[in-house]
């Protein structure tokens, strides 16, 4: 700890108080766990909702398309902070919720924060999915159909892989926006990274050290997300798949044959 | 129903006029911040495309950091840190009074800083989309750099960048809500105050959401109209 303090002191000592930064670290680590939990769960719930929403939008049926459109319009057209406050105040609408037996389990604001973030990201993600599916060239689907693939096979082998690859950059962007938006839940007293930074500020009245330290944590997370997205993008290209085959082959110590039942083989997938 | 409507009455009894006033404050906050953000964006784009590595590095750092950090942290940093930094600056020139940072000014600085980073990226891409040959042609007929920018680059830059700039305006409108956390009486904070004092939080937050939605819809129509103006004389593939 002393070495760390000396290093920090040497680097930023001319402007910032190294002791304060070190004091901020344990709190920020607690906040990091909270932030990651929130992001993870809301991304998961949001993705499921988004798939349903996108399917409704693409269904071509008015009674499905209409509600999904209204939902996405509301959640994309209003500030996330308003949505967080709205959802946080839902229990206030129904006295029964507060009196019921489950209330002690769901009163922690983090659950309402996760719900708000999930509903918000679902709207944006649904638009990404919809756009990606619409962006798959119709000719590819036609060609696959002409080759005699069933509708399901076309979906599994043509549409989903292509749409997935198209949507990765936009989805990574959405994950970053969600990460940044998640900092707003400190407004309903969830102790995430931003909440911890704010608490340390209100104790010490030193704004720069805790806020800059928190900013660095967020920057690291954003950087990690962009790197992971780049990797995911690479892995969904044919080149990425070949690379993965080679890695697997090297790890297993032998070249891999095609696993039976994986469908007709393409020359590009064969490993030498 | 009438009871709920009475909450939004104008005058002393209801919150209607307070909400509309705060809506106007929100619009002003967004407009001023966006305009300053645009200037920052132009300067940032210029710096990113500059010949000098130092300028490029500075602009790159600015956009990377601001776009990778939550807006609320930027707001906190400028609101809490701003007064301290400003005070330190003033004490250098010998002024030792207490300085309070105005919520509106802090809000504008924070929002313009954030929007400027995104606008830098958008405008940079827009400048790069102007055909190089036209820039050379402008040089060849002896236009000054300023004239070249004004007549050749800017009109096309706006055409290319307008959809993305429009999106950033919609983002800006929504980002103004964040300024409520430092106590500026914009739309969300007024709704919060009204909700607490009447114990009708959900109703007032929902009303605020509807007002934000209205701003979004009006803005989308305005953006479409602007797009028509910037696309004057451009033949689209669908019209060919």
C-alpha cells in the first residue's frame, strides 16, 4: 500500500491527494460489483425482452407491431433518469405491494434499478436486432431457399449468423451506453461506482480524487467492452472461425475432423 | 380524474405553470449546450484532422475519456469541482471571496463538454466525406481557407452529418434530465418537487415523461424539415 501511495504521489501528487485516491479504492471495488451485477442482469433480461419486441415489430401484424412500437417509442424518447424514477415509484402506486409478504425481498432499490435498466435497454436492443435482421440481403435468403434449405435452416444458417455479425458493433455501443446510464441509479441511492464516488465526496468535500478514480474504473470497463466486441466481431467472421479451429487443433494436439452431424462441410471450414 | 387534472392547474394551486416554465428552462439548457457543443465539435474535428500530433492527441484523449465516462460523473466533476477550481484560479489573481457556481452555467459546461465529444466524431466523419477533389478545386481557384470552409466544406458537411447531429440533439434533450441531480429546476427536478409535495410522484414523473416525449416528437419533425433544406438539389437514388 505504501509503494502504491508513493507511486500515486509521484504521478499525480502535484494536483491530487494520493491518500484520498487510496481511500476511494475499497468503496469503488464494492461499487464495481454492484455495477457489474446490475449491467449483467439487465442485459440478460433486456435481451430476452428485445427479442420478443423485435419479433413483434417484424411480425407484420398490426396488433403486435403497434404495442411494440409504442413501447420502444416511449423508452427511446424519454430520459433514462425519468424512467428510473417512474419505475422506482411504482410500488408507491399500489399500497398492496408495500403490505405484501414479498415487499421485504424487493424493497432494495437495486431491483428496481435493474428493472428500469432492463426495460430501457430492451427498447434500444430491439431496434438493433430489427435493423440487423432487415439488413440481411434478401438475395441471400432467396439463394438459400433455392438451394432447398428449409425456412428454419435458412434462419439458423443464414439469417441469424449474418444478423448477429451486423449487430455486434451496435450492440457493443448499447452495452457502453447502458454502463454509462447505470451510473444514474445512484439517484435512487443504489451504491454503484458513481454512488460510492459521490458518497466519498460528501464525506471529504474533495471532488476530484473520488470522481476521477471512479471515471478511471468506468473507462477501464468501456475499454474492456470495446475489446470484447472487436473479438466477438472477429469470431463471427469466417476467418475467425478458421482461427478458432486452428487454436482448438493446437490445444488438442491434433487436427480436428468434422464432428458428425454438423451439416455439409464447406472447404473453408476444413483444417489441414 | 378532475383531481388529477387539478394538480396541473396554472396559478398557485396547481403545478401546470411551474412545469411549463421548467420545460422552457430545459429547452434553453439544451439549445445553449448544443450550440456550444457544436463549436467544440468543429474545433475538435479540426484538431483531429490537424497536421500537428499534439492537437490530434489532445482531441483523441478528450473524445475517448468523455465518451467512456458516465455523463453524471462529468456533471458532478464540473459542478463540485468547478467552484473549487474557479476559486483557486481567482485567488491567483488576488480575489478571495466565496464563489458559487450557477447551476445553469455548470449544466451548460457539463452538457456541452459531453455533446462536444460526440459532435467531434460526427463532424470529423462529415468533413472526411467531402470529396477531396472539391477541396483541391477550391484551392486551385484561389479561395482562402476560411472561404473554402464556408462555401465548400460546411454546406456538404452539414448535409452528411445532419442525421447524426439530429440524433445527438435528441440525446442532448434527454441528457438535460441529469442536471436535475445538482438541483437546477429543470423539468425533471420540478416534477420531483411537485411529486414530493403532493405525494403523487408517479403522476408527475409520468407527466414529465410525456413532456420529454413531446420535445422529442417536435424535434424529430424539425430535423426532418432541416434535412429537406440541406438536401436541396441532391438527387436521391429513389428519385432517379
